[in-house]
C-alpha cells in the first residue's frame, strides 16, 4: 500500500509539473502532504518536513546567494568580455553557439559539481542567447546533456555506487571510458542539431543575427535576463564597473575555487562573496538595495522551490514510501528478466531519476538490485555500471528530486515544466545511446 501511494505521488507530481497545471512550488508541497495523509501518517508530517528542510537549507542558501552574486557580477560587466570571446570564437551561428555551450559546460563540470557547472555556464551564455533570439530551452538542454554524460570517478553517482556496492571506483569507471566517449559524441551531435534548428527558425523569421529575443519560444519565461532586469541599455551601462573588472574577476575565481575545493561551505562562500561584490561595486546603501531588489525575485523563487523540494523528499523518505517502492519493484522482477538485469536497469536508469533521489537509489535500491543480480549469476559491478548510464547522471538536470533541476530552469529563465518537456527526450536518448554502446563494447551483457 505504501509503495502504491508513493508511485501515485511521484506520478502526480510529474504530471502536474509537466502539464503546467499548477506551479512546481505548490505541487511539491501539496502532493507529498496528501500522500502522507492518505497513508495515515499525517501526525508525523512535521517531523518529516523538518528533516527534509534541515538537509536542503544549506543548498537553498547557497543558491540564493549564488544567484545574487552572479546577478551583481553581471550588472558590473564581468561576463561581457566572456560573451564577446564566445562571439569571436563561434561567431553568431546558433549551431556553433549550441556546441560551444556543451563544450563550456563539459569543461566546467570536470570538477563533478553540477551546481558550479550551471552557475557558471548559464549566466555567462544567457545574454548571448537573448541577443540572438535563441530559444533558452536549448541553452538549458545542451548544458544539461554535457553535465549529465559526465560520470567521472569523483562525481556523486560514481562515488555512491562504489560505496554502496563496495567496489573500487576505478573498477566501475575504467571499462566505461569508451561508453562515455560515445555519449559525448552524441551530446555534441545533438547540440549541433539543436543549434541548426534554431538557425533555420530564426532565418525563416528574418531574425537571424538580430537582438530581439523570442520569449514565447522559451517556454513561458520565468524571469528576466540576469543583469538586464528593470532597466534599458542606458541603465545597464550605468551599472558597469569596467575599472573594477580585475577585482571582480579575482573575486569570482576565488569563490568558485573555494566552492570546488570543498575547503569552505558553499553557502558561506557565496554569502561573503555577495557582500563583497556589493560593497566593492556599489558602495552606497541605496545602490546595494537597488541591486538586491533587482535580483530578489529570482532568488526568492529559487529559495521557495528548493525548500518545497526539501519538504517533498523529507516526506517521501521519512514515510518509507521510497524504500517501499524499491522493495516492491525488486520483488516483482520476473525470472526471465533476471539474467538481463544490467541492460534493463541501464534503460530504466534515467527515468528512475524522476522517482528516486540519489541517496535513496544508490544506498537503498542499488544494493537490493545487486543482490537479485547475484542470484542470477550477474556480477554486481555490472549493475553499478548500468545505473551510471542515467540514474542521476543524465537524469539529474531534470529530476524534481535534485536542486540542480530548479537551478537550470531558474538561471535559464525557463518554466520548469518547459525545461523538462524539452530536455527529457534528449537526456533519455543519451542514456539509450550509451546503453547500446555498452552492449556492443561488451561492458554489459545483453
């Protein structure tokens, strides 16, 4: 019964968000509360919510101050030279810009942090997309694909799979190098195709190379461009601080380095960085209030959604619904499928990101699946490799259970449902391509 309620809750949440019937914030709150009450666990709701909020609070704080920080840096003109450099390298051809987006996201995601990848890539390139009138969903999708196909040994999914199955990360990853390379070829090919499609659309509309942005094609934009809210070109120019560019660049690089190194809590890094950015670039209290007000809407929306997501995961995990779903799924594995568990898991790995958060899957579901695979004589390491082809790799930028999904949508200025509808088919296709490669290369048995 608990498993059934959990499945219904997840499907209801996805249906409401993807159909755009109600806001993600409302869905993330109302759906799990209704599920808990239906399961007779209403009395425990406060404890579940408090547990979920405690886990998400540092992440929510980091994202709020990161949005403020990068918004202030954009106002001060930090990203203008980067956009100019990208323009010189790729020109104004959407196909080249889309491929460049994937390349930049891939390089930045080498540290394994999806948050850093999106916080740097999307604000840097969003003004360029808006200048050319490109669909922002392409920006969100290409960055998501590049980050999703990266499951290096130090990334979260690989580390979790290694710990839960008690196998070395090198044993998991090394046989998958060729598979990942095939996935990257797909990412760049898909990015090129998406960019080419944008070229054809803009050319047909007679807008290729013009600054006008087509808001209706961006999936009902949720926010104004970073650094361009509440003002025209004259006001934007007045906010620039070209003489402070070296200081702003140094501050940004130090903040990112500290976050990547893990030496300081990310929330503290961006809190201090935001305060310094305000004081350095806009020294009067009035100027500082104006800059905070300019980006408060995006920051508040992000905070609200992340806290609601924390409540959702707290209820689903604390109530036992996620564990019940995992156990029920494993119990119903037919004998005929037992010998093909790795391939089946690989195909389902990306959609499973929409049902399970990373810790619940890798520490709750994966060991149980591995035990079932052992029963059929299938090495558990192949189960772990199958999971890495999509579970919180290609799946994490669209899962409602990860903060990164809301970060991608918020920074891109695209409605969450629009981002998911656009990106999910491409991310799932990446998983299927890598699964086929894994079978053909002999990494996974058919």
